[in-house]
C-alpha cells in the first residue's frame, strides 16, 4: 500500500508540467500583431500567466479594442499555438520524474488547465505524458476559469476524489487562488519569480520561491508523504 494513502494529485499544465509559455507568448504576439497591435512583449505576457485563454482574450478585446468576435480570436490563437506546441514543448525533467514516481505508487492524477482541450491533448500526447495523465479538464469545459475553483473541482470529481484529499501543483497566482478556493492543498512553483510574493501564493502549503530550479521529484514526494509548512 502506498505511503501516500488516499492522496490525488492535480497538475496545472502550462508552466508547471511543461515550459509552454514561450509558445503561448509567440502565438499571442502573432495574433495581436495580425489585429493591428504590434509590440507585445514578454513582460506584457507575464501578467497573463495562469489566466485562462478565454479570459485573456476578453481582456485583450477590451484593452485593445479588437473588433473580431472572441470565439474567432480563440480559434485563431489555438491554431497559432498548436502549430508551435506540436513542434516543441519541453517537459520539466523533474516534473516528468515526479509523474513517473506517483504513477509507480498508483496515485490518481489529473491535469487541470486553462488551455483548450485540443492544446492539452496535443501537449500530453507529444510529450508522452498522456501515458500517465489520462484524466484532463480544460477551463473551456467549466463555467469559470482560474482563479475560480471550477476546473480543480471538476478534476477531483472525475478522479472520484474529495477536494480535501487533493494536492494541486501550480506555477501561477490565479491557480494557487483556485486551489485554495477549491479546498485543496497546493505546491506552488512560481513561473515568474517576481510574482512569488503575490498574496495568492501565501495560501499555498508549500511555496518554492525558486520555481522549477527549486523543485525536485523526490523532495515533492517526501513532502506529500509527510507535509510540513514551508519556512
């Protein structure tokens, strides 16, 4: 019997399992340029890390005055992103090891992401992670994206797990807020180091301020087996 007991683990995808943010940035830059708004920078992009694609597009429509329907923008962004994602989306090595370690213990796992179902499937299949992560939830499938808890609660439902028995791994403040609102424990691995002091990250039971550089599969496993507050 696993020492992790009845724990289920829910992973965010982008910036947590895989380093897909550069692809999202490039797709976003191309889309905004196409609609007459060049000059979108990486720093601009950082403020949308962790926010669902649909919500981001709504912000852009209001901020830039884009006339195209939001649904058309979503289809265009997904098309541009998938072309990049299928070419190259690296998995964080320690995250892959962590998934494999949990799978070996029979721990139920899911992916809950703000990305589209097509993007989630493309990345998990292309990286080979689909071998272990067959339960997925997109924000497109629930009423509200992060920081609302909907996507995590739906993941727990599909796993047949109580929210209190779930641990979320997240790289963004809205995701940490969503995990807290869902009543789940959270391991926070900030993608943007400057955002580590965001109030939402303070709700995480384990905050790794160094981001992926500070994450190791064995340390995360040991923490799950014997959780203790981060100092």
